[in-house]
C-alpha cells in the first residue's frame, strides 16, 4: 500500500495501538501498525482463547469508542449477552479485531506483522527499524508497547518446569499437561494473572494442589452490585502527596464504602499520577500500589467466588 504522505508509525497492536490506528483511520490519516506478536488487534489481555477468562468489568463500560458508549454492549447483545454481563475476554478480542478490520478496509492503515527494534528521529519525522531489516519512514511515532513480558526468573535456569512468561505459548501448553498429570502448581504472585491461571487449570480439570505465593497475601477483590456511585470533584482531592491522599481515601472509604470511594477516583487517575513528584511516584509503587491494584482492578463476582472455593 502506498500512501500520499508519510504515515504515522504505531508500534504495538494491543488495545491502545489498535484504537490509535482506528481513530486516525476515521480521520483519514495514514498509519502503519507494527506488531510482531501474531496477536495484532487483541494484545496480551484479549488474545486469550480460554473461555474461563472473563472481562474484569461489565460489557456496558467497555466500549472502545468514547462517543458511542453502547458500542460494545450492542456487539455482546447480538451474541445473547447483556451489558451487565462480565463476558469472555476473547469476545472483546473479536470486537477489537473487527475494529482493526474496518480501519484496514478504510485504506488508511497498513498492518506490518514484525517486531520494531529501534526508532530514531529523521528529517521528516522518524525511521523505525524492524527485526527483518526493513525500515519504515514515518512522520510521527506512537509507542503503544503495553505489558512487556516479565523478566527472567533468577532461578530455574532453562528448566521446562519453570515458566517465566505467564502469557506465552509455554504457559498455555502447561495447562493441559498439568491437568492430565495432576501435578501440584506453584504460582508466583497473586494478581489478575494468577486468577487467570487458576481459572484455566480449573477449567482444564486440574485436580492437584495450587499454591500462590505473594509478599502481602493480597488478592483482587470482587465486584458487587448495590452501591451508589459517588463522583468526587477534583478540587476536593489532595493531589501531589501519596500519604495525604491515602489517608483522605481511607476516610472517604469509611464514610461511603471503599468500592464507591475507589471508583470515584477513576476520572482523576491520570492527573493524580501526572501530578505526583518522582519521589512520591516511587513511594506509591513501593507501598501503595499492591493495595490500590486489588481494590481498583476488581474481578467478576463469579470469578471471586471461584477463587474462594
Ligand atoms: C491478563 C490481563 C487481563 C486484563 N483484563 C482486563 C479487563 O478485563 N478489562 C480492562 O479494561 N483491562 C484489562 N486488562 C488491562 C489491559 O491490559 C489493558 O486494558 C489494555 O488491553 C492494554 O493494552 P495495550 O495496547 O496498552 O497493551 P498490550 O495489550 O500489552 O499490547 C501491546 C502490544 O505491543 C506489542 N509490542 C510490544 N513491543 C513491540 C515492539 N517492539 N514491536 C512490535 N510490537 C510490540 C506486544 O506484542 C503487544 O501485542 C488486562 C490485562 C491483563 C494482562
């Protein structure tokens, strides 16, 4: 495909890269979407084929288009679900692939299924280097490289029994193998990816023991219905200091319930992070993040019940 002007290069074809590409295509701006993982249009979260993996929020609030908030709800209703359901993540993957398909059909987007290895400024914008040696000249560059694979573990060196990347093909292959051998499994970490692994093992019929190890023993909390949303004005939030903010949030949680207090922060998260000085960002990552994660990134009620069982 030949464009009249240099395109925008978007590296990473998960949700973020796909939606940047789709938004540009709707505006008639040419772009090249570069993703070497074989899951362009879905990314890490939505390329799962496991039916046990469900969205951690209801379909009603998962529209990809801010100007059409019922877009995803209509797609799931066509498949017999409702907007209140926590539908399978692979359904959201199909939905995103559809959006990518429309962008490609517009003639304003080209998909390059390669890994980008380098990007450097040029006279006209940027030159992006690919792992097959090709180079792409672009007038703008978007990095949408998302969740990077975890670092290699400092033990287990090369043993097939130790899997470093829970989102890779080895982890996928290990699930049915463990289910048929019935062996015990140790999971390092107790976040959303641990929940995915437990659900997959369970669905595959694994009967062995699963032990999940974590420094603080925190696991994601479940969603519940029946609390009133409590929006909060930006001027009432103490921006800029983690300790003050934390105390304020705990007080508010005690008054209106922690779920309503945490959800009320959603529209302000971006500004909250951006206005923290670097030392405060580090403090948040060291002390507050695990607590924030389990309260903010909650799981479907039925998934929380399965994890307790
Ligand atoms: C297991 C899991 C479950 C989740 N569930 C939900 C949910 O239910 N609801 C929700 O709102 N959010 C959920 N999330 C959060 C989710 O990750 C984000 O909503 C969103 O999908 C992130 O998209 P992204 O495009 O930023 O990143 P990613 O999905 O990580 O996509 C980045 C892409 O860039 C590619 N890439 C990286 N580097 C390069 C390179 N150098 N060259 C070419 N390509 C490259 C990667 O291979 C990948 O395909 C979940 C996350 C995970 C991990």
